[in-house]
C-alpha cells in the first residue's frame, strides 16, 4: 500500500512530479550479513506475522528451503547453498532472498499502471496493489526475479521493506526478530559503513574476497548483503554478479515510448494536413 | 465474367466479407486503445473504453485472439489478389502524383493498388508477430517463458503494434476521408461504376466486362 505519510520520489507510469513536498527522509537500507545468518527462518515468520500472510504448507523437496520459492504469500525466503571452499571445507551459505529495493527499480520502469509502484524519498520501492492491473510487466522488469502474481487476485506482491513500520519510525519486522543481528536497518550511509567494517573483519579472518553487495548497475540497492565471497555472488543461489535493468526493458520502456507515441500523433496530423492541403480524391464528375 | 448489377452499382464486398472486415476493425480499435494505454501513460485514459486498467488487461488478449482469427480468414481469402504485379510497381513509381491527386494516366491496376497490397502484407507479418509475442506476454497462459523471451516479446509486440497502427491510420484516412466513394464498398458492399473505372480499371473490366 502507498504510505501517504512518506514523500514519493518516483511513481510508475507518471510523467509529472509525484507528491514530494515532504522533506525526503534520509535514504534507508537493510543490511543482511550472510556470515552471521544461522538459517533459523525467524525473519520469514516475522514477515508473515506482520504482513498478515499465510502461505500454503508445502512439501519437503530434500533441501532446507521452505517454501522453495518466493510467492505472493512469502515475500522473503531463506535460500540455502552448500559450498565446498578451496580448503575442502563445507560452507553453508544462507541468503535471505527478497526485494532488493533498487535505487533504479526495473519493476517501476516497466509498470504501465499510474501509481501502482512508487519509490519513496527514503528509497523504499512499494507496490500499491489497489492500482495494480495484474499485467506482470514488473516481473519482466525486475533484474532479481522478485515480484509474484497472486492466483487469487492477480495482483503483484513483494517485500515492502515494511514501509508501514518504517513510516512510523520502526525497523522492518525481519530486522526486529533476527536473533543473531544478521539483519540490521538504518540510514543507508550508516549501513554501508557498518557493512564495510564487517567486510574488514571477514578479510582479517581469511575471507579475502569478502565484500558488500550494493550493485551499481541498478544504482545501488536499499537491501545490501555482506558476502564472504563477493567475487562470486552466484554461489549464493544465483545472486547476479552485475544486475542491471535489461537493455530490452530499457528499449521497451525508454526511448521507444515517446518516439512511437509521437510517430502515431504525426501520422494522424499528416493525414489531416494532407486533406486540408491536397483535398479528396474524386473520380471525374458526370462519368457515372 | 459478367455480373448483373442493379441501379448502376458495382459489387465489391458481400455481406460476409463486410462482417469479417468490421469484426477485425472493431477488435483492432479496442486492442489499439487498450494497448496504447499500457504503452504510454499519455494514453492511459483509453483504459476506460474497456472498463478500466484491470478489465483492459483481462480482455486485451482475448480480443487479440479474435482479431487474429478473423484476420486469418481475410488473409486466406485475399492473398491472391494482393500479389504485387509489375503494373503495381509502375503505379507506385508515380506516388507523388497519387498523393497530389493527379490521377490522369496512372497505370491501370486491378482490385487493389500497391499501397493496399503492401498494407495487406504488413498486416500478415505484424499479426503473426503480435500473436506470437502476445501469447508470451499473456500471463494467464499455461506456458511460463524465460524472462528474456518475455522481455524481447514486449519489444516485438510494441514495435509490431506501432507499424500496424501507422498502416491502419493510412488505411482509415484513405478509405474514410481521402478517396471519396470508397467507404461504401465496406458499408453497403458496392461502389459506383465511375469509382471502379477511375481507381481500379482492370478490376472493373474484369468483373463487368464493360469498357
């Protein structure tokens, strides 16, 4: 839902300035430290509890992931990966998957419905389901494969970064519940500093490729990961190395939109002016 | 072949041909309106035509299937008459005369001129592209396509629609406003002898046997 109490920086399918007179709050970010995650899924439970979601009870498929994928009812899912490091030791890489809240959101760029997707001044990307028409363009626009369309109402759903809680000064539900402090929340600048510090610690402990995942291809994200192996994000259940809005989506929703629209307008104008300058074509009079 | 005509009219399209044409035409208008609304926010108001954004999203693909099916009948029916002949090319070389209404001594042509024939083939190609890309974009289908295929289809769908809409703008302008006496061929089924002789002399002689 759209929070009236937050300044809006961008609004889908809108060419005028969105409601933004409120002082844009400091950009926020969630920092997920994968090296501290124990895979307890408390964040999944907290997300369901706060957002009134109840996914169907699934079946075991031989892996710890449960549910096995994001759904309209599961806006965050722990993805478990087993990685045998070069020393021959097993590392359990557990990534809390969900919306990354891109600074340049592909979903918002692709959305055709005015105001169905907004980006607040604080960086949160939110779906306003009341305006969603269920076309699924956001799914095509997202570089992280996050939005899910409900079979029940055909609307798109994803993590809101608890925009309703953040609007009143609370941290997201998953942050509040995380027992190890693997999920933190605050001003993005603070989270970057904290992430960098943790990366330094990890490097001292032998994780030479540790790094902060804040991909520049989408302008940075308001959900960031501390990765032990930032050189190979694909180890973490195919986290993309260099995510960006697909050039096909940019072509579709970028230059073609105004160009083709103007082309159609010019064709109609051209026909009209042809008529008023050249007139109609009529056969010779009286030759019936 | 000679056809008996009442009250000096030349038949051009029979009732079933007219019904098929107008089914394609009406579905096209609804599709173009809802499609443009999804394409650019400047056209968003056009979603009202089908009862809002969500109804437009629901109905657009079904209308598309309907338009394709009826157009397919037209394509099968008319393709032979739309094969481009040497005299069409000669006629086409005098495009500036055609545009400026200097129709004297234009090469004699059959039932369709080269512009109409080119529109026919443009429609054949764009309709197929729209159907294929549209099925990929249609989330309600049982198929789940890789996201790259969906993205490419979105671009193909937009580009093909643009070409088709431009073609139909020219078609509608020519038939409704520019070439007087054309519209009745599709509303009443007949044209005048003068119209047929002036614009499509080969066709006129072929079906009437008149000079």
